[in-house]
C-alpha cells in the first residue's frame, strides 16, 4: 500500500508548547512547575487537558479567559523559535518526495492563522477551532480524510498523544506515527497500547522520510 499523504498534529509534534503552558501558569498566578505537574497528572489519567484549569479556578471558562488574554495583550503567540528544529527539514523533504503534507490539530483559529503566517512547508494548515470539531472526535479524522489526497490507508497521521491521535486515527483507517517528545510522548512511550496502535514509533520527524521510502519500496 502506497502512502500519498502525511498529516501532522500541532502541539508537541510541531510546536514546543513550553512557552504557552508557562503563559497560562503566569495568567493563573500559579508557579509554572505546579501548573505542569497538575497538567501531567490530568494527562496520565487520560482526562481532557482542559480540566487542568479547573484545579486552580473551579469556574474557569477557557474561551472567555483566552479572550481576556487577547484583550490584555497576552494572547497566544508562536514564533519560529517555538517550532521543533526538525520540523522544516522533515516537512520539506516529504514534499520533495511528492507527498502531500498537512497540519491539523487541536488549536484555536488564531493559532491556525499564526502557523500559516510562519509559511510552513505544508499544503494545508487547519485547526479544530476552524473546523468546529476537536480530537478525539471521529468527525475530526473524517475531516482529515476529506481534505487529504488518497484513501484513508494512504494517509499517515503523526502525533504524540495516545488517545487523541493514535486511537482515533487508526479507528478511521489511517496509518499512524507516534513521536516520543513532549509530556505525552514520554508518558506513553512504553505503553503497550501505543505499540499496538502505532505503525511507526519515532524520536524525530526526520526519521519519517526513510520509513516512508521503505514502505513504498515494499508495497
């Protein structure tokens, strides 16, 4: 089976979220290491990351607080420095190989525009905020299939999250690549379920081109 398309998750796959997590901790007025520890605990229990905020403010409204941050001039922002260093080389090489490259993850519409302004070597950049549906909802991956060239088995979805990325992507018929980085990548690196769900497990995005070449040669 050939591969025609590779679609990438965003947070902790392409973007290092450290600065944004730190900004949320500062906004909430809690130590950054405390925020990170609670986020990790929530994640390890397989719960929605947004529940982290409830521990610090039980009445926390994420959408409202995002707007308050924007109004205060402290809204989310991403720069070239927030991209992992392997992003541009890997995406560029995949496109040179003739693959269609997409970026689609659980981010705001604002984040989508910021990423497009970075001129990533990708054919599409889209976010859950723009699509109106978020992972792990199967409708998110139906949208990935709808916008991508090829049949589901010709699409690889790359991510760091066992439950938001690998499980629903595989259920939708996509191939999957699990990258071990960021809190979730390290948390689940040795998880038997990850081994079952992932077509490939990688340490760097720059491993993907060779794996895809090998897959094409054996198809």
